[in-house]
């Protein structure tokens, strides 16, 4: 018995020494925890340019898909990193990295999970002409931003400089609605979206979201949401539904958001951009880079996701959203489009409490073209369902409904300012399938929406027009 214990003791001892020695590697290699932590940084500095920030490949191969073409075993992988492979175009790193650092780097690579990058939407087909016919419905508007029908032949249009206009029977009334609030008009700020209550026929509530100056004439501003009614061409009974704290009004003229949409459970959603301050989109204590959810009268829903965090705005529904410019609820899915910087415009499905990653992850770059972030993915941050690189400058989003375009029911319509296009996006549930260009080069598309007649109405920022799209039934000449 005693001998066996003694023997076991020696064996365990030997095993421990072996494990220890193996873990430490040859005495000449210094392996410290710090080294290992640094591997991520080393990778980002030396390898990411070719193999992708998320190791998903680029000029060099994907390093996390389990496919090894040149090197199979771990020592072979270490060797190719040290010695390179001229033929394949893999540089040698032995003069920049110690063999310990290389070992750590390979361990680091082995620990990374494969990522599914969202491929940019490019080479989109145009179906303009053959399928839809477009006519100018209203002309002579000053930077129109939002459009909503309040009756079969009556629509409201916001003009960014601050007027709320009315179209009756296809004619723009010369007098704007009086009594609407003063807006901060400058840069991207102004009178933004207009929407009507889902029960408008009974309650007449109209919702406006706009850039609100802290005091009359102030250059500090913030996105604000109100509702009111129109009686005899006058804006009356105004109620404030959302206003930021005064200390959150800032001098930026950029990224106000915003669109308004409603679900079928009595909620209203609207978005606010990062105001050009980037990192604040990750800060739950501040109202930038967020999608908000309220009840239609401005009360906070009891199940809003950040109520447990006392410093957050209680209306916060999602965060890390750079500049939401399209928002529409359809069939249980809240769709959002947001501007990326240079590249990385996104189509997102917004869910409660979710972080959409801006500016920590992005498919875009800085406007200068320099790198904004090496990351397109990160744990705890949501991917877009689709992304546009280069940016098309997404603006305005709606869902096709009604009989006039029956084949497209449930498809999304997305406007593009820079590309001067209207995109028709096929989706399935909350999945992106494909897209086509519906109209092109008519002007910078600011908003899009379905009319009560089933036609598609496209708001052009410049020229200040609204187009009406109907099916083109003209038979081909034979
Ligand atoms: C200048 C671009 C470039 C840089 C920088 C670069 N690589 Fe490579 N690497 C390549 C190319 C090209 C290949 C061969 C591509 C292929 O296998 O299809 C390659 C191959 C490899 C392979 C072999 C893959 C296989 O399938 O067998 C490994 C491992 C590797 N690189 C790791 C790294 C690491 C780690 C770094 C950073 C220290 C790095 N590379 C930096 C371009 C690069």
C-alpha cells in the first residue's frame, strides 16, 4: 500500500512537471499572460489588413473557417507566420515577432469564433420604366421631409425649414398650418417627420418630430416629439411626448434622426441620431444614437428594457444606432435604416434592449477614408440584416400594402438621398432577401410612403417634389 501511494505521488509529480514544462514551452520562450492579451492587438496591427479585422479573410485567407490550405498543424501555422510564403503572398514576421508571440498569436487565432460577415449590397438591378410609371404629384416644396395622408385626398407634408403644408386634391395649399413650433433650422436640423395616430379617424392626433432649439434662437438643439391637432388650419392642443434634458441640448447641427412609426400594441417608436458625437451612442445615460418607445400619449411602457437602469432615459428601446432615417413597423417586425459614415449604411431589425454597435463596430470608414474601427462584429452587439457599402444614404422607409402593387405586399421601400433612388427590398419575416431599384435619378429621395389610393408617394428633397408611382400597364408594342 505505502509503496503504491509513494509511486502514485512520484507519477503525479512527474505529470505535473510535464504539464508545466509543456505549458511553458522551451525555456528560451517567454510566455506571459500579458503577451497573450496583446495577441489581439498584435493581430489588429499586423494581420487584420489582409486577413480581416474579424479574421474573416480579405487579401489573405479566412483564418477562422477551419480550412487550412498551406499549413495544417499548429507548428506549421506557426512556421508560415514566422517564415512567410512568398508564393502565396504571406509576409514573414520572424523579425517582428518572437516565437513566443507567434505561439500566442496562433492560440489567439484558434480561440476566435467564425464570423458571418454581412456582404454589402452592390450591383443592384433596376426595374425602372417597365414596371412603374412616375408623375410629379406636387411641386414647389422647400426641402420636404415627411409626408402622411390624413384622408383620401388630403396629405400633410413637413418642410425642413419649419413649415407644415397641406395638399388637398393634389393641390398644395399656399398657406402653411399656423402655430407649429419654432424649429432649429440648420445643417440636418428642422421640422422632420409627421405621422398620424393609428386611430386618427376617432382622435385626430397628429405627431411631429423636429429639431427643437433650447431657447428661441438658440444654437443648442435636440430632437423633440410632440402631438397636436389641426383645427381651421391651426396647430392646437399641443402635448410634449418626448423632450431631452436641457443639458443634453448641444450645438451640433447633425444626426437628429428621425422617423415615427406605431406598432399594433399602442406603442410609438422614433429615433434620434448620435448628433455627430459617435461614442455617446453607446452611453445609456444620454439620448443620442437611440430608438425610443413610448405609449402614444407619451407615457412610458412598463416593459421598456432599461427601466432598471435609473440613469437611462426610460423611453430607450435600443442603442448604438448612428443616425436612424427610416423606421417602419410591419407585421411584428420593426425595421430601421440608418446612415453609416463612409459605407456601412444599415438595414436593421430593432428589438428591445439591443445594442447595434455604433461606433464600436461598423462596416463603414471615416469620411476621410481612414479606418474608423477594425471591428465589424463583437459579442453583445447586433449585426445589421443588410448593409450598403458604398453608402446609398438611406432615408425614408415604408412597407408596400394595398391592391395596386399586390405582388410586392410586405416588401420594403427604401429611399436613397445620395444615390437618388428608391429601392424595393424583398424580405421574409425579419430576413433580407434581395433588392431592386424602382426609380433612379429623379432627385434625392427623402421619404417614401403608401397613399390611401395604393400608389407609392416619393418625397424628393431636391427638387422639392412629391412623385406618385403607379403600375405601368402599357403593353409592349409588337
Ligand atoms: C500583406 C498581406 C498579409 C499580411 C499582413 C498577413 N498575411 Fe497571412 N497570408 C496572406 C496571404 C495572401 C496568404 C495566403 C492566402 C491563402 O492561403 O489563400 C496568407 C496565409 C496565411 C496563413 C496560412 C493559411 C492557410 O490556409 O494555411 C496563416 C496562418 C496566416 N497567413 C497568418 C497570418 C498572421 C497571423 C498574420 C499577422 C501576423 C498575417 N498572416 C499577416 C497575406 C497576409
